[in-house]
C-alpha cells in the first residue's frame, strides 16, 4: 500500500528504483516518527478531528510499533516505500477508520522532516557525548605521558622540541571547538517542521504548530512552510559538516600515530589485540585500525559533498532528489560515531617508547633557542638567526656546488 | 579464522571496525576469487607445489564454493574479514593440508586485486551492453518522434527551432563517446596483478605470471609488483569516472525531461505506471523516477571523489585505507546500472504532445533565419543582425528607461 | 631576500613553483599584517627587546606600508615569497637594525595565521552585512509583491497555491539561519594565534600573548601552539562552509528565478540592463547573471572541498601544503560577496507578471483543500483523499492500459 | 562593444559579474580563435559570402592579432566580455564591412568551443610530452640507483625487501598508463564543433563543416549540433580527469619522497637549491617543493569536481554556467604542467644514502622468504607461515596479557 495509492500499480523496476534502500534505512526513523505521530495525534484531538478514545488507541499503537521496531519485528516492505507509509498502514490495519484519520493536517514531507530532525538532534547530542569521552581519553593520555619530550616537526622535518602533552593537547583543544560546531549544528536543526505539510501549509484546518513543537522539545517553530523544504539537505549538510570537522581531527591524529608507529620513528606502539597481521608476512603487526580512521575522514567528507551537490540547481518545493540525502546522513553519522569510539580504545592502549622519544631530540633542534638567547643579549633577531645558521650542521650535508661540479667532471 | 591468525584475539570493537561491511560486500567477488584461485592452483601444480590430485580437489571445491555463493549459501563471517579468508578457510576445512597449500606464491593483496579486476572487467562489459541498449532506446524514440519540431533553448530561453530528433540525437552521440571511455577504462584495468603478492613479488618461488594472466583472460601482465599496489584506487577511480560520465548524460536528459513534463512546458509525459502520487495531493502525478536519476549522478560522482581522495597522500605499498574503495566502487557501478536500466524504460514509454510542441515554435525563434536571409542577399552579418534586432518584439517587453522613470515619479 | 636567506640561491623554477601566486594574492593581507606586526612590536617593547624610539619608528613604517598598499604602491616581489617577507624587507631596508629586530618571538607561521584570522574576521563581518542587505532586499520584494498568488510546486509539478510572499519568505528565513552560521564561524576563528610561533611556542622569551590578542581584538588566545597549526585549513574550511551555505540559498533562488523567467512559466522578468544578448539571435534577452550565481555555488563548494581535502593525511606541525588554502579562501569569500551583491540588484529590479501568476493557479491545485474540507465534515483523511482523487482530472490524461494495448495492436 | 550590442547599456556591476576574469583568462585562446576564424573565413569564401580580397585581409588581420597577443599587446577589454568579441571588434575596426561579415554562419557558442578544443588538443599533446620527459627522468633515476636495496612497506610498516628500481619502476609503469588516458582524452576532444552555431546549426546557409574540421586538423566532425553544447564541461572534465590521474601519481611519489627525506627514514635527500629555510629555525632544510606537488593534486581534483558539478542539473542548450568551466580547465592544466616540470628537476637532483638504505633491511623482512623456503621443502604454505611466525621477533615487543595484567596490579 502506498499513501497515494489510486488503484494503479507502479512498474516494478521503477518501484524498486524509487524506493532504493529506504525500506531498510528507515528503521533508524521509526521511533522518531512514532513520537512525532503521537504528538500530531494529540494536536488533531485538540482540533476535534479525532476523539479521546481514538487518540488513546493511536498512542498505544504507535508505542507498540516503536517497541516492535526496537525488537527488530516491525516490517517495512518494499511496496511501503518508507517507514512513514508502513506506520500508517499498520495503524489503518489495526485501528481501521481511526488509522485513516492520522494523516490529516500533515503531509509525508513534513512527517519525514520531523522524524529526521528528531533523529539528528539525538545523534548530535550522542556525538557530543562521544567527543567528550574522546577528550577525556586525550586528557588521560596527557596525564600518563604528557611530560615526555617529543620532537616537533614542520615540513615533516625535525624543528623544535615539544612534548606529548603539547602534541595531544592540540587535539584536546580541537575537540572543544568541535563541540561548539556540534552545538551550532544542533541549534540550526532544532526547528519544528511539523505542520508545514508539503511546503504550503494546511488549507482550511487550524493547526497548532507551537503545541507539537513544544511536545517534541523543539527549540522553535519553522514558520515558513517553504523554508522547511529548502532546509532539507541544507541542514543535513551542516550536520555532516560538523561530523567532517571531527573526522578531520581524527584523520590528523591517526596520521601522526601511523608515522610515530613506524619502526623508523618508533615513538609509539599498540598492543597486539589492536593490530592485525599479514596473510604472508608472519612478522607483521599492522595498525589497520588507524589507517581506517584516516581513510574514513574522506568518506564522511564525500557524504557531505553528496548532500551539498545533489540539492543544488533544484527548483523550490520538494524534489524527490532530496530523499537521497538520507543515506549519506546516516552513513556520515554512523561512521563518525564508530571512529570516535575506536579512537578512544586506541588512546587508552597507546604507549610510548621513552628512550626513543628522548633520543630523537637531537642537538640542531635547539637552534632557535640559541637564536633567542642571542636576542636576549641584544642581538637583532635577524642577525642572531644568521649567526646561528652559520654554526649549525647542515642536515642536507650536500657538497658545495663547486665540489659537485668537480665530481661531475670526474676530477 | 584469519589468514594471519597467530593465536591472539583481536579486540572485538576493532575487529568490527576494521572488517566494516566487507563480509557482506564481498559476495560480489566470490565467483571471481574462485576463478582466480583455480588458475593459481593450476600454476602451483606446474611448479610442483601441489600435485594433480590436489589440484583436482581444489578445482572442485572452488567450483562448489562459487555455486554455493550463487545460491546464497556461502557464508562469509565477520571473523573471516573478507571472502578471500572465507574461501581459504572453507578449502582448509574441507581439504585439510591441500587447502593450506593454496596461499603459496600469492598474498591476499594480489588476490583481492585480481578478483576486483575480474569483477571490473565483467561490469564494464555489462555496462557497455546497457549503454548499447540505451542507445537503441534513444534511436527508437527518434524513429517514433524524431521529426517533431521542438523549441531549442539557450539560457533556458527560447532560441531557435530544433526537433526531437536533434535533441535526442545529442544523447545518442554522447552515448557513443561514453562507450569509448568505457573501452579506455576496460583497457586500463585489463592487467593481471596475480603474482605481485604483497607488492614485492614472491621470493624464491618461480611463479609463471603469464600463465595465470592468460587463463584469466587478462590482456597483459602488470609486471611491476609495486605498481599493482599503486593501481589500487587509481584504476577504480577511472572505472567510476567512466560511470560518472554516463551518469552525467542521464542527469542532463532527466533534467530536460523533468522540465518538458511540467504543465508549463507540457511537451512530454509518462504513463501512470511510471509516476508516483502524493500523500496529500490527490491530483499529483510525479516523475520521481527522473528526479532520482538526476540526483544519482551526484552520488556516483561522490563515490568517485571518495576513491580519488582517500588514496591520496599515502605512502607506497599497501595501506588498509584502500580497502574502503570497494564500497564506492560497488555502489557507483550498481547505481549506474540501475539508472541506465530505468532510463530505457522511461524512453520506451515517453510520449510527446505534438500540438504543444508545434505551438511552442513562436515567431521570434526565426530571427536568426531572417538574419541569414539578409546575409545571403549580401548584407554583412553584423549589420543584418542589427536590422533584425530592431524589428523583433522584445521578449522583455519592458518600458523604456524614460517610461520607467516617469512611472517611478508617479507622473 | 627571503627570511631564511643563507646566501644560497633557490632554483628559479622551484622558486616560482613554491611561491605560486602568493606575491599577488597577499595584498589582501598586508594591512592585517601591519596591524599585527605593530601589536607584536608593542609587546616586544614591553619585553625590552625594542626601545620606545624603535617602536615608534616601526609603528610609523608599518602604517606607511599599509597606506602604500592601499594606494597599490607596495610591491611584493616574487623573490619575497609573500607579504610577510616583503614587509620585513621594507622595515629592514628603511630602519636597519630596528627592522631586523621585529621577528623576535614570532615565526612566519603565526604571523601568517594572525593576518589570515584578522582578514577572516573582517570578511565574515562584511559578508554578514551583505546578508543583512540581501534580507532587506527580500523584504522589500515581499512588501511590493508578497500577496501575489503563485503556484507552489513539488517534483516540479504544480501542487498547491502559495504566494510570492511565502516563496520569498523562505529565503528570508534561510538568511537568518545563514547569519547564525556566520556567527558560529566568526566565533571559531576569533582566537589569537600570535605567539605560537612555528607551533612550539617561543623558547626563552616571555611573550605576553594576552596583550597582543587584546590589542588585535581577538576574543581569546589560542593557547596550544600546535593547535594553531592544526587549525590552519580547518578553520578556513568552516569559513568557506558558511559561504557555501549562503551560496546554496542563492543557487536555489537563482534556479527558481531562471525557471520563472522562461517564456513557458512567465511569472517574472528582469529589465534590459540586467540581461545580455546573443551573438547571432537578435531577439534574445538572457538572464546570464542568474546562471552565473547558480554556477558559482559549485565553485565556492569546490573551494571548500580543496581546503578540506588538501589538509588531510598530513602530519602535525606546519606543512607547506596548507599555503594552498589561501587562494581557495580568497576565491570563496570574494565569489560569495559578489554573488550576494549582484543578487540584491536582481531583487530590486525583478518584476512579476500578475496576470500570468494568477492564471497559473489552475483548479486541480485546490484538491488538497477539498480533501481538508471533507475532513472538517468528519471524513477520515485517507478516505477523503480517495474520494477527491476520483474526481480530479488526471494531469497525465493517459489512456487506460487496455486502450493503449489496443492501439499498439493497431485495432 | 558587445557582439549583441543593441544600444542599451548593461548595468556595470552585472557587466563585471558576468564577464568575471574572462578578459584576462582568454589570452590563452586568442591564437586558437584566430586560427579557427581564418578557417571559417576561408569557408565563407567558398560559400561566396566573402570574396578573395576580403579573405586575404581577414587572414592578414587575424595573423596580426595572434602576433600582437603573443607580444602581450592585444587588449581584451572588460566591455568586450571575451577574446572572441575583442577579435571581431578589432577586425571590424580595421576592416570595416569585411570585419562585420565574419560572424556569418557561426555563433559565439561554437566559436568558443572550437578555440577551447584546439587549446585542449595542444595542451594534451604538451602534457604528454612532459610525461614522456618525466618517464625519462624516472628511467635515469633507475639507471643510477635502481639496484640499491630499499625496504618495502605495507601499512607503513617494514614488509619485504625491494629496490629503488622496483619502487621507481612502479611510477614509470604508471606513467605509461597515464599516457594512454591522455590519448583517450585527446581522441574524445578531437571533434570539430565549428558550424554547430548556437546548438541548432545554421539556418539557410550551407556550411561545409568537414572543410573547416580538416583545415583545423580535427579528427572528425561533431555532427549533432546540440551535442556540441552537451559536450561543454563534459569533455573538459575528461581532460581534467587525465590531469588528475597524473597528479595522483605525483602525489604518491611526493609522499614517498617526503617520508624518505625525514631524518628518521633518511633514505634520500635534495640539494640546497631545491629546499627552503625557516624564518626562525636556522637549521632547517625544507622540501616545500614536494609538499606543494602533494597538495596540488587536491587542487586539480577540485577543479575537475567544479567542472563536473556545475554542469549538472542543467537544461540542454547553452547555459552561461558553463563559461565557468574555463578557469578550472586552465588552472588544472597549468598546475599539472608545472608539477610535472618541477618533479623532473627533483628526480634529476635526488640522491640516496646508500648506507641507510642497506641498513634498513633488517632481518625480520626476510620472514616471507623463510616461509617460501619451507614451502619449497614441501611444507604446506599456511603451516610454514605459522612455523616462521613463532620464530620471528615480535616488532611490537609487547608483554603478554598476563604480564600486563600483573603490571597493572602492581605486582
């Protein structure tokens, strides 16, 4: 059954093509749709469209659907198209006429949007919690190893001395900013679209949009009904942008760790239970987990690009194109969650090789300190720089141009 | 069981994180791995590493696995990591020592690559067939409606007369070029990586790489073993690039059709079984199928971006990051296939409103023809242009600057 | 002269390659660097590294450089690499030893970052002002045309009645959210990096980072010196993300207008001075300006992608790669500015064809209203929907499957 | 003067906005437009639209324009919009009526396309030459250092022995495939659009498209005039895709070199004239040149994305949006050229530290060889793997779980 069923059948290839994976993906939204449908039913009750008994039955059935879904027992069939239809079908099947009343004063458009925004709010809050846990894991690492000296690098070349505390502290500081971006995204999506219907509001019926917004704990009502449609994809891109930003930090931290875990750098290592082996090289201990965190940044970024790109150049009002923002949204959020989680495990198990870290602080890394020492004695900075430059061993250790020319001549 | 199992267990969260969806996705590769493993076994036989009887048992078991998988009965468990391990596990379980011999002279790295390249060759050929069918559908449409006049547009404004035949013919011409790009991609991937092992070849053992390449119908051997690793992701991006190119044409054709099917343009329509309805607007007939083709271009493009982006800035040699090119590859290919298929159905069912098409050829669209008529009479082109410009009704129909100024003054 | 000049010359091709366009692009940063260098000099004065007279001379020279640059007279030579070197060269040339003192207690790394962040703060504030102006232009349009009825569309098909006010109001609502994202971006970048030097702080010297931050009107100090480096590219991506979001709205508004300005829709038009002509079709009036707004969204999005992509998979600490985020940042910001500006002109000049707008509200668009009327009379929504569905003229007007089959048989 | 000038002036902000940088960028196309315009004039002569004397004067003037432009003396003014208008203006100014005849039987649309395709063909051939030079540089490097042993890495961990020859050989093999992709791109763009006019052909006039195609050395005529418009952006994306592919290899090679040039790996180095210094760390020798090659891959990729993204969701026929593909095309091509050129210099100057390369081949890297030795003696591969696994020193050197638990208990 489709909500718009008029007794004609859709071409089976077209049906499969248009539904895509929605009947599988949509289980993420069932609980939120039940919550929103219950709030909507209560509002219909205040409007006199459903009576008290009908409301009670709808609320019970919606709660039941949410529970069934949690147990993995609520079925969304291909021909349902999505969870919203499956829920209305279930209600109509169970409650008859009462079920057929619930779609008054709303459209599938605002219904989808409302469920998505509730999902997003929940996930953004969940990700923020994960980021807090990740910050704690960074702090713990600093508590254990913070004072250990470490070479600081620029251009991948040894530059000046730093410490594990400063290096890891950079990611802790980044995590604070990431939380603020999550808050900004959360504030953006915290607008109730329920009651905007198909983007043109609800003719004749007097809907109480503030009431449903309040019940669903939205911070405000999205007043302009066409903006609700314009926000689809746009808001999702902001949510994914906040995820990308977190993933960016994880990408950079993973990159550092992968380098520090090479035998050449040798600063850090992971225990066997966090490394994998090779099918032919029995000696290998591979940090796959960090490679996959590094790589997954690119996936989340591409999910964001999908969302931004596919909603462009579209006329105002609902376009089916935007249905395809669901999968990138879910994928981006779930990937981000799993990467933060696994990074917490990595951080908890990481250990450093103190000897190698200390030994890596070679003499030339203190050149800037020597420059500044001269500055303190009154030498202009640029002069001090040139004085020290003449004394440091050249890391290149290249022969002079003359020597090289001679060598080339074979003399 | 993992191929590299050394009796230590991997952290369960890390295991799930590293395997990702591979145990589900990899069913696409089982048949190709069985084919490649059989070719490899035959080569091991010529090397004397497995005897004739062992070879026969391996070949039988591999054929059996492929059949099981086709029936949906071959299991790839999370702890197998991927289909390659599941296959070796199955062989070892069934054939004992013989099964434990098959991984000699190869690595999982070249095993994955070989299966992927066989898959890609098969899919590129399949997509080419679909493009041929799509070309036929375009030709059929031209045969039916080709001579029908249609306004030609530039800047979305009516420009000069054209026909359905010219318009659809542009897509037919594009499809020819797309086939050439598919051929170029096919030629690129048609190199056997089998025998490059982990990117460093096979020490001590004398592998016959030409023999396995020939058996697997590869056009040539990829001689440099490190290039096999460098090609991972790079070749996949080219395959996806060929898909993007096809999708680009479909995106543009869908965009045209969506516009021509608005009530305002009204040139074309689709039958009910290819359109969907609205949950609240009983009068609607929506061309969702075309919106989703349009949108899916952006998805395929983003899958290509994923592949190109996540393989960048990586050190030579295998990096686990590249495992994540599998899902975009599969997604991009499957999306492209389904869009071509559905577009063939659309083209077969599309019909035009002759009256509205003809009526749309309004007089001003012949202005260039009038210019050229003057040119034929010897008027320099730019002069002819200005002469005609003075005579055509201005589509803007804006009052002159003076009139507007007067109106603004209220006079 | 390079800041790091040690008497060896850089290969000329390499010099050109590494400098890129920085010597041209960097004029955008000269004023900000002068401002930051003056603040830094005042702090060096409090540290006793430069005396009061030196400070005065530095402040005068820096002010002079900023003025020269504004007049287009300050030269950044290719061999200077960037504006920062050109400024130090100028100071050293003019002030001798005093000029050679100014680089104490800072590095080019934090110098670049500080100038960039001042630039970003200024531009974000400027863009916000433009968005306010654009909102005003939207409001003016609503004031003039708001009550004019307009068909509302879903799936590009006529759906339900709406008005110019509701449609344009959606963009006004979007502009409010965009301002909030600009604020979030502004808050993020409002952290002073000055004093983080090359990412490892300043050995031996006691810098007063709060003092310079306060003088430069930064909201807070970025305490972790390695975070300053990690923030490069990441913050720029957030700034560009805020731009992309604005551009997204403009893209959608331009798409609507381009459609509404076709002769087929015919709802709106632009005066001749905002349209262009064709080289061969004398009758054309083309809305290029809107096509270019639409297209430039994609450019800004790609500038954001550049920034996000090129900073990935990099080791912590400065990498020269990030220098290449400058051009996308400037391009994205300047494109966004120009598009908002031009859109304000478009909105001021846009006018509607009342007759065509009203005539477009055809009868079937009121079907949902008829459904709701039945709902008010007590008919369950889904039943009312089906009742109305049977009465509306089918926009497809396709013959039944039987009729079509008969036609296909030629009977 | 604009080609479509009708005596009305364009709003100055709109003029600047629509022209963008075209008047600067277009100098790249002047020579190609002159070449194509001359071919077009010869065809107009055979049609009788211009006589022999006029033809001669046009040919002379066009040659003169090309020479002026090469000397930097041909001006394209903002109000010209582009080089095509500037050329027609110049011809009309100089030759009067003869100049005003040249635009017969073409449109600016096919004129731009023709110049672009000639430019692309020239650039693709030029890039191919550069790739040949780069291949030679790789070969030279192999000739000098090929037999030097080098550790092979997987997962950034030492894996098995390899050589400089194998490692660099992978890039040489990649360069061969890249040349094939350049050929495929070249074949694609080698179609003459001249005579397709605005996408609808030339009414009344009998143009000889084969003649101009032959004169301009195009491989074939693009017969369908609307395909010429559809190919805009699409072909450019393929050209940029071929560039991206080359840049991908350079990105990977640069990444390897940057790693091998760290003091920790220490396998390779560059002479002082290819490295830069730090503004505060006098000891630094930074490989900026390689970091910028690495980063510029992302820029070229984003230019490709721009092209692919901004042409999507557009109606058939010319849309001004596609004008914006010019800048990404030029940027992508020029960036690619400069990166190949600079990489040739790097390869010529690179040298290896033999001692460190040899010393890096530590014992555990031969574990697979030992496994294969057992295989040769008849041990099944997987059993041999496990035998060797027990004997190799664990690179992790982690205490057992028991030991760790004891340590955690503090016992």
